[in-house]
C-alpha cells in the first residue's frame, strides 16, 4: 500500500482562487432545487413507495431536536482538530462513502457496521501517516484499498467494492491534480463558501453523478456530493474550510438507512411485494424504479418534516434531520429489521 503524506498547502493562493473562481464562477445554483423538485414528482407518482403525509405533523413534533446543530462526533470515525488535514479526511472518506449493498459480505471490525469499519480504518491511517497526496490517490489499486480497509480480495463482493473504491480515489486524485494543484483546500475554497457549488465540483467525478432515469424524468440525488460540505461544517465549524453560507439548501443525504427509519416509524409504506423482498433480504437493483422511489420519497418526506418544523418556529435544516434519523437508525429497533440493499456507488 502506498504511504500517504500531507496535502500540499498554500492557503493564501487557495483563498485567492476561492475569490476568483467561487461565487463569480457563473455556475448555476439550482442543483438542490432540482433534487427537491424531482423528489416531489417521484413521490406524487410513485407506485411502490407511499408517503403517509397525514403523519408528518405528529412525527415532526416528536423529534428530539436538541443538539442537532452541534452533534458529538465519535473519534473512532472522525479525524477532527487538524485543520486542512481534517478537510482532507472528510473529502477522502466521502469519496468512498458507499457500499451499503456490500456490507453483508465484507469483513467488519467487531461491533462496527460496514461504514464504521471503513471510516475507522481511514482514521487509523490518517493518525499514523496523515493524508494522501493527490498523486498517490491517482495510483491506488484495488489491492491497495483492500489493505487499507482490511478486506479480502478473495471475496467476490469485496473485490468488486475495492475496485470501485480504487476508481473513486483515483478520480479524486486526478481531479485535484488537474484543477486544484493537488490541494483539497483549494478545491473547497474555490466553491466560495457555497455547499451547493462544492457539490457540483465533486459531481465532476463519474462516481458522484448520482442521477437516475425514472420514467423519463431525470432524478438527481447526489448523496455523497451533498454530505461532503455538511461533514466539513461539522468537523471544522470554526475553520474557513468548514464555512458555508447555504447549508440550508442541502437536502436529505438519501441512502438506505434513513428511508428504512422512516419506514419503521410509519412514514413510508412499501408495496407488498417490495416489502416482502426487502424483509427477505433480497437485493434491490440499483437504478430500478423501486430503488429510486425509496430514496426520492424519503427526500420529499424530510422536506415536509423540515417545513413543518419551521412553521412551528424551529430553525432546522434537512441536514439536521438527516443526522438525527441516521443516528436513530443505529438503535436495536431499526437494526433488527432488514433495510433495502443495492450494490451502488452512490451510497
């Protein structure tokens, strides 16, 4: 496995690029609205996933909102307090923040989920060696990733996932080298404190292009592209690399856990055959109508929850509700029931 070093840094130069290429870059700022609009359209016509709108008000009122703005980060899975190195960790982790459809088949650390296993391995690496430089990311292979994340390439599912991880990390290294002088801080600052613009920059990489066809409707979701600036804001709240002026524009980071929580809690109802397949732990095809409906209807549900909470005077964002529901999903009640699994590069 390649030995990582530190990111090349020139904060003044990066800041100048942020001024020159951030808000004035002329990039359209409608990405998250397109996500919301498409999710609402899918929810209105969905055949296999139904949103129980009449339960929104009571559900929103039941949510424990205290502390969602400043959540406690578990040091086993976070690399905080390191400035630009922390930013590099967040970007690198979210580059491989997918694989939930593979979790039943991977090698997990004791007591940890699939995501926690991958995050903890990366934390260990950063604490020992610091971040990768862009050129090293560009040259990572599937065996390198298997060593890094403690996986066995003799396992077909692991081999497939590690190959995708290698592609995702290589794409990141190439993007940084090509456009940002190998510097993750420069990429973040070039977004001009806009979470939406950073999501667009990340979506230049193929495995971030989380857009799907649903009966001729393009449905953008962009889970990993959106969660990256959100995580930067949580891990670097007092640093320029964690400051974004439009975090309220982000939507739910739709994966397979938050929709599961909403299903268990009675807000999402699945068509009988789909529910039976999920409960039997049968995989769902990535990009299928039912998989798109699960994720899109969950996004729309959270939009309605946020609207209800704001109408009641709560200053809440979709990312706050996402954090709350994702952590709720770690409880035994939710772990005891199967959630949908799809082998996807998007979550």
